[in-house]
């Protein structure tokens, strides 16, 4: 008997299948009738409690009692927003909804392929957390502060703004500060897991840094069409940042995803990166606590960036908004007509509960948006986290050149400090189309005319126009 035979008989993948294989070997070596194997396994699966004390069948039976159910025959219900989404991204969502712990899902209009769950994927599970459905960059997030800087300074004092960004954060893989930043997050309990304890010093050295990939810090114009919190309607200068939990967050994901993989060695290849941790297990609790700490740490990174840049410029903060978009939350949702607590993974998706404010950025040459969630239950109170990639990084590097890109950026009024070709505006979807596809998920309160940023480990933007 192989893994597929066990699966057909209702034996869950992972440890239960391994114990079942052990039972079959012992049964045959003990002189058992091979023709009765299917009936033997069926009987144990049907009523494992009856065999826990059996010397031959007991270990198999005990494992069955502890094991999660096998993958579903059909995916759980999920809805997709947007048209023409990447086929492979849709297939990733479909497969995620086959997991036995999955109870509901949603796919945002900026979706594209990710590790395990697609970017833009939202997945609700029961009493389980999936490291790769949270993402490698745990708690990657947005933060925007509106400053009392005169609008004219965006052009007249552009060099001053650029110097403030370059002085008060760092970009690139492994970037850190020699003179470390201070924040109360470093006084938290970092011994909640071995990996956070081991990486505390690295985390402190990277506190206030921005990292690489599509991470950025930028200035721009922010136009609020109505009053937002205490900020009156009008056009203002805003500072916008996008980054996460740096190397420590990646280490947490790597450590606990490997533990999850080891528990489900027999998962089909297409589901391996969706291996989960039960929240009843020690490993599951450790990951959850480490994820929560990384959420506070990522927020601290942004807090340091914005505080130090504002102090560098002698500016006061008029409005402060922020949100995670790579995280898992325990929330109550109505699933199949019944309200229940579930774990909602938003991997590249913005929380959009009723009245919840969030930031959805565009590319470096297109608008970003400040939004208020509508609390759509079909999306599990979620919205997109940006425009979403239109092509892979490799394809963008092969297709574009800086001469043409710089000409385009100049036409758009964007001053670029530096960036990688894989993050140029043309590598992304049209943010206006993405926003139009989710008008039942969020209300737009303001829109940054455009944004500039720091990407792929290099500094991308300093000053320009940001609309909200």
C-alpha cells in the first residue's frame, strides 16, 4: 500500500500514513493475509478507539485519533475579485482551499503567485496557522504620516527631503544601524521562542531600517477630500513607508515552516508550502507568539523611520495611519451560516472591516489610496494591498531599461533616488483598475497622486506627489 491507497481509505497524510505503513509491514511480516489489508485499515480508520490497546494496531490507531482530516475532495467556498488574474495564482488559492483546516477564502484583485498562498490570498482556517500563508516577511505593513511641511517644499527643498530619508533609514539586504535606534519593543520578551531569542541582537541592529524587495520610503502630496480623523480636507505633504520585520521575521518563517513541513512529509507537492501548525501544539503557540512579536517589531521599524525623519526636518505629525498586510488574526466570521472564531491569514491583503482605515499603495508612478473598509463578509473583511505585479522580477529586468524608465518617471514628475528595474511602474498592474474591481470592499477617502519609493535593496524615492 502507498500514500494514495491510504488517502483513499481516509488515512490523513503525515504521521498517520507513516504509522499505517509500519502497521502494514508488521502485519505482513507476522503472517497476515495481504488480501485483507484494505479491510484491516478500513476497520481501524472507522473506529480507532477500539484498537488503541491492540499490540499490532495500537500505534496506528493512536496516531489516527490525533491526526487532522485528509485534504478535502472539493475546495471550500471562496470568491475572486478582478478579471484576468494569473492562472497559477488562482490555482494556488484553489489548492489552499483543499486543506482540511481551511474553512473559507477570498482572492484579491492584485493577486499574483507567491509561496504557498498567492499574494493577495485570504484564507480562514480552524485552529491552525500556516507560516507561508502569513508570508516570509511577517507583518509587512504600510505607514503614512501627514506632516506640517509647506507643500511648496516638495520642489523647493527636494534635496533636504532626500537627505532626511537617506540619513534616517537604511535599504538593502542585511542593512543595519551602527548607532542603534531605541524603541520599547526591544524591552519585550524575546525569549518566547528560540528563534526570536537568537535573533534579538540582529533585530535591534536593524530597527528602523527598510530592507529590500518592494520596500520604500517616500514623500509626496496627500489630498484628503474630506476630514480624516483630526486632519482637515486639503492638500498636504505626507511621508509613506512600506516594509516589514526584516531578517528576524524571515528567520521566524523559515524555522516554523520547516517544522510544519516535517509534520506533514506526505503532503502532495502542491500543498507542501501550505503545511500548518495546530494552535493546540507547542510549536503552533510558539509561532503565534513570535508572529505577534514580529508585528510589534515591524510597527516599531516604521515608528522609528517616521519619528526620526520628522525630527530631522523639525516637522510635526498631523495624521498617522498604518496597517499590516502579511499577518494572521483570530476573528469571528459567519461560515456556512454559523458564527465561529477562525484564523484569518491575509498574505498581501489589507484588513477592511467596517470603518477600518487602511493604505493601498500604487507603483512608484501611480496613486496610492487611503481607504475605509466596508466589512464585506465574502472577502473576510479584506481588500488588496497594492496594485500587484503584472510580471515577474526576472521578466521586468529583461524587458526594461533605465533610459526609458527615467524618461517615463520624469514625465510623471517622480524624482527617484534609486531602485531596481524589477520594481519599475510598468512591472505592476493598473492600480485604478484594481481599485475599481474592489469598490464593494472599500471606500476611497483620499488618493496620493503618485508615489516614489525605495525598492529591491536600493533607495527609490524621496520627493514627489502622493495622493490619498
